[in-house]
C-alpha cells in the first residue's frame, strides 16, 4: 500500500481550547485564533491513512483509520474544497477497555482556526473493532486555504497537555487547496485561451481581462479593460481599454516576453491585434489579424488572416498564417497557394477560398505551427482537420486521425488533446492522449475531459467536464494516469455556457498553480488554485 506522510504541527490553540474544557459532544466555531508559528514539525509515516504514533508516546488506544470528504451535493471526493464538508471518521480500537475519548475536528482557513467540532468516542468494544462517527463540519464558501486536523483526546488524562497525551492520535488532511480570486472588484473577469498561461515568462506578473458588464448573450461584444498585477496579486494596474470583445477566451491575451503583451480587440476597423508594453504603450502598429494562442517561444506569436474576419485578406496580405517576431511580421503559409495543395487529400469543398482557419499555435521551441482547418461550412468533424507545418512554410502534414478536442503542443514535435475516438482497448471517448504530427497515438495522459492544460514539465494535466454538463468538475491528474489526484472545481454551470465562456485551465510557470475561469451564478471570475500540497502527495 502506498505510504503517505502526514505533517503535524502541534497547535497550541487547539490544546488551549481543549484544556479550557471542551465539553464532549459540543461544537465550537471561531475565526479569531491565530496558529502560532513553531520551530519545527513532527513527521511520521502512516499506512492506509492511519494513525501517527507521536514521538515519545506509548501505544495509542485509538486510531483514526479514515475520513470521508464530500462536496456540497454529498458526493464523496478526495480533496477539501469550499462548500464541501468532513462527514465521517472511522475510529479503530487498538486495545480493549479503553477509556472514552473525544474526537476533535479542527479546520483552518487562511492560517486561522476556522471551526471546531467535537464527537464522543465510546470506550466499549474489543481490540481491533472499528466504528463510524458522523461529523458535520462544512467548509465556508470563501475561497482560501483549507486544511484539517483531527485528534482523539482523552479528557481524563491529567498530565500537562504539552507532554503529548498517549491517548492522542492525529490524522492530518493535507490534501488542501489554496484558492484565490485573481481580479480585484466585483466585475466579471477572465483569462485568455485554454493552455495559455496568464503569467509572464518569468512568473512575476499576471494578465487578465475585466469586463464592464455582463453579456446579454454569447455573441454580445462588450467593453472592458486589460489588467496586469504582480504574481502575489498585488499592484493591479489597468493598462488598456478594450472596445468590444466576446466573452469567449477573453481578449486572447498572451505574453510575448516579460515586458510585452499581445491581445485582440474588435474595433471599427475589424479585429486588430495589439502589441503593448506593460505600461500599455503600443510597441508595434496594430495588426489586422487574429491572434493565436499558447506560449510565445522566443518572442514569436502566431497570427491568422482568416476568411471569417478577413474574407478578402488584410493589410498584411492574402488569407493565411503569419508570425510576429522582433518587430517584424512574416507570412508563413498562404491559404490558397500553400494549404490549397492539400485539397485532393481532404473532404469538403474543393475551393480553398471556402476554408476556415482557427487556433494557430506555435510548438514549444517555435519550430512548427498547428492550426485547425475547416473545409466546409457544415459543422461536422468530417470536415475538420489539424494541419502542422514549419514556420518557414515547409513540411506541411495532415493529422491523419479524426480531429481531437482542443489540441495543443506537448513539445516541439508532438501534440496532446482529448481524443474524440474511443480507444481500441475500451478506452472512453475524449480521453487525453499524446500524438505525433501524423496523428499516431503515443501515450495516454489522463481521463476524458474538455479543455486540457498541462504543467510546463508535463507532469500534471488539468481538464474539466464536457460542454453543457452541470455541475462542471475540473480534475487534476498525474500525467499518464486516468485516476485524478484532486478535484479542483465542482461548481454549477451558472451562465458560463450561455456566455460561451470556458473554464480554460492553464498552469503557472512553476507548475504549482492552476488558473481558470470560475462560474459563479451569473458571473464568471478569474481564479487560481495552489496545487502544491496535492503535488507533494504524488511526488
């Protein structure tokens, strides 16, 4: 069985409350008690999530064998989340004839004691017997840091509490998550494309969009502002006004380098891509092209002069894919002259002027570009393809498989996505997989999902449930495993689908946080969650 290590910080606060006479069966609530910082922690191993034998203690008469965690709907989960609760603990007797004790459940929020519940533990029963005890401790809905520690304490023990009662057993739920609302104020806010980190390459700053109002429908274009802040969520600064964008994928904002941001806006001249510094000053003439997504390797970004927004081309030139780098825009492929040569290998219209291009993304080192190519106005997977090619326009390859869902570059030559095909071994549709540029399967990365995001080291993947499903559940996986290690979000859909918005998970540059758009009733807010505590369990 996997060995789990629990970290115990002896809380003087809890012991003081106990010594003051915690009555059996009573519940207590407080947000006033600060947990003192202690010089060191006591660490020890526990099998099966079982008891921790404290240093210097005798054999413990009781063991906390397991704890059941639930979400707001009572579904059993494996992580403490806001509005979730601790519902049950299973206690085992190690010796017969043990005196009654008290199970003390303490929950901490933002480094302060938030709530306590006590449950009587019976002293009857043979050694080795187990009993379930109901707990009804709900976590508040404020998104912050939650952890829980459970302790069995014998109230009849007379020695000083700081000697660590031999009747004490501590079970620490360390699978806690730290949630933070990124934007300031109450306005609706959002990040950009899925898989596109809102952090600057050095991780020092965060970019997001704040909307002036809620949209009337999914096609409503609304004004807003482009904001940046420090990665510790201080010093929020508005750097640009946004004239009008759909709520889907924000303003497609992407960091070009540590001092430069590219974003899209809908103006009287159509969709324009702006390149600005962190003071909001334009460093290049507005570009008549749509902005791609993903990272900007070596300061390079992908641009689309697509048929939907530029039916007759733009000031850059004819319809096709372009790149911006070092103050210069260069055409990579022409829709008709270059991609049109594939028409005999594709179904759909034989006229490339009817084709649509979407989702241009550069590979991790900038060697290749991937796009989605639709060869018909009929919305069917039969006419949707992934095409990849080098940034010099050569080596054009068709992904020879049904186009997967929300493809991205895994590295400089392979891709990952949720496969729309069921696996030959019974693997369900929309399983997260890795492919080569020809569409050949390489490996399974995670269970089914929707918009995948992967950590920079490719050790973790986050993804949410498919469209029009409520509640929306976002899970975290160790890459290569289909069992999640944590539930990162479990929320009702609210208006997110009506607004055509997406959760769009992406990772911080150090891989320890996941950024996402949180549905909150008729609002959507930009949030992030610190996953470092669950990562430690796996590493």
